[in-house]
C-alpha cells in the first residue's frame, strides 16, 4: 500500500529542510564573518542580516529535521503541502478502461475518460 498523505508530507518536509539547509550552508560559505553578515544584493549598497537571525539559521541548518522543534518542522510541512498540491494539480490520470491520459476535472471525478463513459451508455455530464 502507498504512503499516507501525512507520511508524504513528512518525507517532503524533511527534503524541504535539507534543501533549505544546503542553500544556507552555501550562502554562508560565500559570506564573510563579522558582527553582521552582509549579502551583496547587486546594488551599490549591502543588505545586513541581523546577527540573531544568522545565529538562528546556523542552528537550524545544522539540525536534522527530526530534531527541529515542532514549530520549525511545521514550517517545512507547509512547504511540503505546497509541493503535494502542485503535484496533484499536474498529475497525469489514465482511464482504467482504455488507458487514455486525461486531465479534465470532470473526467478525474468520474475516473473514466469521456469516450469510455459514453460508450458505457452514460451521458457525459456537463
């Protein structure tokens, strides 16, 4: 049997944290140490990241997902749910009768393509 939605959310949340951590480690590896870390924005001036945020992000990026606080894990779950929604929105659906790929919302609800639905003697609704 496939994974439950909650299991998928947790797997994707762990991935989201790992991807974010990797990016942050790269970002900080390109930064210079000082009381505040500045990031070149491409403009003449620099943006300064408050040291409290730098410390927080350093801690988070070096903490495995399972060891994050529930609040921190939830922020990764939010990202995971966005990924699942995007995948659901663009998933391919195939008619079990003929194998035709369909994408219309009504066909997905009926779980048959319009042609097979009609061939079975049912008028295709709306």
